[in-house]
């Protein structure tokens, strides 16, 4: 049986991906990976194949990759992602992995945003490894609107001012990743899939959520300067990423990231049905 390792199986995207594969494995055996021991032990107690896996500890890779044919890879959003990605890909080569499905960012690949270039470099390294690859490029993920929960706050915060942004639901990203892993590199190898379902400003998103949920939802607009303050207090590894995030937000707010301002629905390409709009996502996951 073909085995797929899911890196970040308890995360925002990984949890949706796991549910999709457990509902319809399509012949795949799923191995769940988390850096949290409690997650792995809980999964194991439920009779599931699970491993403790730390992207910052390459010595944990070989055991996790033993017998694995396909991988879903989502690195952490820190400056360490290049180290994590390169050492993991090297370990995947050694383990004879056949297919890496990597979740990156929605960009033009020419954007002057440091962490976007980190993804570009990692994808280039994956492509040079000799392993079949598929890259997923989600735009702004709708789930970010619910952290903290809207039921508690009645609001969400954005950092791109009055600008429009492209939106995609985490459940759609998970569903696309599941299909790519099931169907494998014969169908999806060498493909880039872009996911940006509609363009909305923060205020327009708030109007949509207000209508769907039947209660007032407001959009708060934070300044990128607030991230500059967070940089000063950031733990090791997060400072560079937060600096990059602040730059991205300034560029987005001033309309200098035109590559992001596109509707590209490769959910339809992969699954044969359109990706969920923010309204459809809210009705499905928030009601």
C-alpha cells in the first residue's frame, strides 16, 4: 500500500487534509506527524499511524519517512524554513520518497517579500531533487478570520488597509492536497495549483460574514507598525519572518503586490468543482 506522510497533521490545513484522506483514502495509508508528543500519543492510542516529528531536528526525519511514498510538506513560518525544507528534502531523497506536495504562497515569484522568496527557493530545491513535485499556492486563508473566534470577538483584524485580497478556505486547500496525494505524481507531478477564489476588501468580508451569521461582524484595520513592535519582542527565528510580514502588508496596502490580486481557481482544476467563496465557506464552517 502507498503511504503518505502528513507534516503538520494537526494544523489549520493539515487537519482538513487528514479528514479528507480518512473519509476517502483512495488506497493511501496515512501517517500523521506532529512536533507535539501529546498529539502523536493520542493518535497512536486511537490506532492511527503517527510519529513525533520536529522540522528543526533532522535526526527525526529518517524514522518518520521510513516506508513513505508521498509527503505533504508545510514548513513553519520562520526564518528556519529554508533549513527545515532543505534538510527534509535531502532526507526524502535518501528515503526514496516518490512525490512531495508542498504548500507555499500565492505570489508572482518576483515579489520583494523575503518570506515569499524563501518559498520560491525551497520549491526550486524540491524541483531539483529528482522527486516528483506538486506546489500548492493558496492566497489569504479564510480561517485566519476566526483566530480568535468570531463568536467571542465579533470582529477580525487585517493588516492591508483598504486593499482587496484574494481568499481561499483551508478546507479547500486540504481537499486539493488530499486529491493530489491520492492521485499521485502520474496525474499531478510537475504542476502548480493556484487558489484564490474571489477578491474582497476587509470591509467586504465583514459584510459577507454579517449577512451569513446574522450578527454584526466588524473589520479592524491594524497598521503594519504593530508588527514592527512585535519584532522587537519576537522569539528566536520569528523576528525575520515578522519583518517580512510587515513589508508584505505595506506592499499589499499600497497595491504593490499585483500578482496577488487575481482570481485563479485550481480547486476547480483538481476537484472538478469551484472553490468556496467566503460566504459559502462561512455557511459550511461557521454556522
